[in-house]
């Protein structure tokens, strides 16, 4: 597996949701939990190993360094409710990246990325602890792109502009992918906080209101300088 620089989150590191989606795509289960152990390196050949021939658990390695683990997961709570596209567009106008963004080159939500090169999601507040972003894919996305779209809105539900955080664990369930040009909405919700750990949920809805995918996440506050040196999450 090689993570192209285009799909970065923080500079020098793969976007957590995208990397998780790549690894989940090699699993044989519908709902997958991926835990990121350290910043996923870019433009380097990584190794995927299976715990058994049925691929019920996978590990991603950079040499002898464990980057991520994937296993069958489950989501027991109801999904985050949908938000109308118009309301999501209004929320996007309040996106905090206009003031500051810890990782402005992020593939999913980085304001420095051109539309089409990145997703340019702008998750803004639409309610107490809830953010939403409109998303109209320019082409039909792969499932790893849907994983990516479900990533960052969870962090922005906790306003990571002032307190940088990265994805630690993500359990996602993808039912379908949107069509090119389909007006979708990604919703993020802040469930709870425990010290440096933040529990979030996200959901992606299609133009007809159907649930395309959902995720439960754990985000971890970080020191950006230490994270950039490849320390464990």
C-alpha cells in the first residue's frame, strides 16, 4: 500500500479517514474498526499483513513500525440525524478554517486545497455540538473517499481549530457511495470528551435523504510538533 501525498492530512502524514478506508477495503466485513497507531507516512511502500487467511484482522506496517490495525467492528447507537442541504450550506459559511486551520493542506477539509484536488469540506455549526458540510462529489467516489469524507467533520464538532487533534480510532459502515454531482451532506456530532480523547460521530446523507455511511470515532488532542516527528498517536 502506498499513500499518495495528495491524500495527506497533516503535512507529511496520510489523512486518517482515507488511510483507514484503504485498509478497510481489504477486509471482508461490512463494518470495520481501524485504529491508527502513528502518523501514516506518505509516498512509501507500506506492508499489509493478515492475522489469518480469512482476513478478519489486518495490520499496516512501515518496516517494523505498526501504523494501523483493522478488525471487524459494530455500531450499536443510532446514526447522527440528517441536516438539510441548505442548512449545511449556511453552517459552512461559519467554518472556523477561515480563521485558522491546524492542517490547511488536509485532503478533506484543508482550505488550501483546490476543489477537485481535495474535497474542500467546510463543516460549520448547525446546532449544539453539531456541524454539517455540503458535499457534491465531482466524480463518483470510491469507498475510501467516503471514509475520508466521514473523518474530519467529527473533529470539527469539537472545534479543532484552537486545539489540534487527529483521528485515533474510526468504526465505519458504508452502505453506498454518492453519484457524481449528487448533493450530499456530511454531519458531525460531539458525543463526549475524556481528557485528550474526544468521542465523535459522523454520517453521510445523499440527495434523497438516504444514509450512505456512518462512523463512530475517537479523536486525540496532540502537540503538532511532536506529531510531525512521527510519535505514536
